[in-house]
C-alpha cells in the first residue's frame, strides 16, 4: 500500500470517528443516525449530477449495498443507545477486518502478503482489545456487545460488496454518492412515518449537525472506496478501522469516557499493524 493511500485512509478514519462521535453525543441516537444519513444525501445530490453514472455492471452491487447499509445504520443506532462510544464502536469496527480478509479470500480471490496478514491481525486485535479490556459489566453493555457483533458481520458484507462494486463502477465518487443518496430514502421515510412531527422539528433544530456529520460520513467512505480500487480490500478495511483510536480519544476528550493505560498498549498494536500494511 502506497504512502498516499495510507495517509488518505487514515484521514478517512478520523472523519469516520468524528461522525460517530456526533451520534454518540446526541440525545436521540436514532434521529441523529438518520439525520446524518440525510445530510450526506443533501450534500451528494448537487454533486452527483456532474458525475457519470456508475457502469451497469456495478448496479447489482449498488442495490445490495443500499440494503445492507440500512441494516448497518439500524444496528449502529441500537448499539450506541445501549453502550458508550469507545466500547460499541471499537468492537463492531475491530471485528470486521479479519472477517473481510477471510471472506475476501474465499469470495473475491484476493491475496494478501504475509506482512499484510500480520497488519490486519494486529490492527484487529488492537481494536477489539480497546473495547473489550475492562469493559463495563451490565445488561446494557451486553446489549451493546450483541449489536456490535451483529454489525461487524454487516460491515463485512457491505465492505466486500462495495469493494467489488466500486472496481466495476468506473468512478469511485459516483458509486459512493449514489449509495448515500439511495440509503437516505428508506431511513428518512421510516422515521418520518413513525414520528412525523418530532422528526421535522428535530431536523430544523439540528440541520447543522446533519450537514457536518454528512460531510464526514461522505468524505470518509469516498476515500475508503477509492482506496479499494488501488489496494486490497482487506488492507484498506483494516487501516480504516484505526478510526477506533480516534474514537477513543474523542470519547475521552468530548464525552468524558475512560481511556486508561491499557488502551495505550492497544494503540501501539494498531500502529505496528499500520507499519506492516506498508509492506
């Protein structure tokens, strides 16, 4: 993986952690999850008209991705409702890269170098340990853990689908923008149907949060999918999950969640994994 790709995916990881922190800090996780998805769609709409349509070969992958992303946002809101950002986020994101590497080898025929396998393993272990060590013991924490595990498989699914789809699309930005345009439709429709007056008032009050989160969300995934056209999907997926280190810092600095000495050790594991991915 080149230095350019590595640095851009690390920037995407910071953006990804940032919009997740906005959701975790909010009073209503469901509303803000949908609000940020809507913000991404609003930003994508005026841009996508200037881009070519994704190639026809990628359209089945695009449709599958939209369906899987709806599941992702649903599980994400449920996980954050039950547990703190550092725990739920790290467990769901950290489990995914090894799943992507394993299933990517079987389904897509991707081949990683031994150093890349080591990098994926180190990043995954460091990320999972960040959320697992000294985790809170409660029924709410157990619910967050269950949702995080479910979402790890959902993340694996959309990562492989989008990694294959974007390589066929001919334009990574167009493919990504269409995902977010189409994702927002069922999410907004469902919330508007269930809680019409509340959702409208919430959107009017927090539209700035929607646009800020939308910028982070859209930018993070655009970079990640672009990177998957230039590097193995599993390697990009693992590098992207360094966002958990950013999330842990944000959770500590902004949300007053615990960081602790043990997380320094897991952060070192992640850094070693990043180094290994470069070879």
